[in-house]
């Protein structure tokens, strides 16, 4: 296991639409373990394979990561089969560090996915977990949370990011 490099905006690999996983082999298990380690290391609550430059439909989430009992969930080939309600809440992303903005999402989702054993799972999620699932699922489609902001707010964040990148050159 190793800490992986998390791609940062505007890396174009973040825009790739990820492919379905057809076989859960040892590589997939190793990638999942490294992603969980990387997520904890970065103090995030979710990480999509797209963010570490591997365009496969897999993400990991642990909304309790700050607790003493880690409880990571690996989602393979996730599909959100039901979305209900709307709510707006501040959101951030490990690929856009230092920025948060209120994003409107469904308040409740049902997600179908495979676990690492290849078993089909169905999870009903609300609140932060529902938000994290939608955020990570967006990553698999090459979407970032800033894409869901109003054009003005998105432009503002991009301008600030560009300024910062120029400074660090
Ligand atoms: Ni993210």
C-alpha cells in the first residue's frame, strides 16, 4: 500500500469519464486499499479513482474518518438509482484544495454497487453520506463540484485558482 498522488484542478485527467470494472481482481483490491490510505492521509471523506489518475468506476468514502473507528466503504460500479429532495450545503474537494462553496444536491439517494467481494449492495443514504456519494459519483463522470455552481461563482473560484497557480510558478 502506498499514498497516491491526488490530481489537482485543472488536470485534464479529472475530466475523463471512467470505465466500468468488469473483474474485481487483486489489482482492484490493492488500488482500493491505497485509495483508502490516501483519503485518510489527505483528511478527506471521499476519494474517486479518477482523482488518482485511474479512470475506473470506483470510489471510497468514510464520513466517520475523524472518529476512532474507521469505517471505509468501497463502491465499485456505483449507480444512483433514486434521488430525493434537495438541499444546499458547503462542499469541498481534495482536487480543489482550499475552496468550499454551497452545492445543491439530492438530500437522499439509493445507490447500487459491488463490494470488494463482488457482492451486489444497495445503500440508502441521507445527509453527508448522500452528498459524498453524489460528489464522488460526479468524479467518475469527469465532473467537479464547481461545475454545479452558478457560472459567476464558478468563474470566481477559477480566477482565484489561476492567480494562486501563477504565484506558485
Ligand atoms: Ni472531490
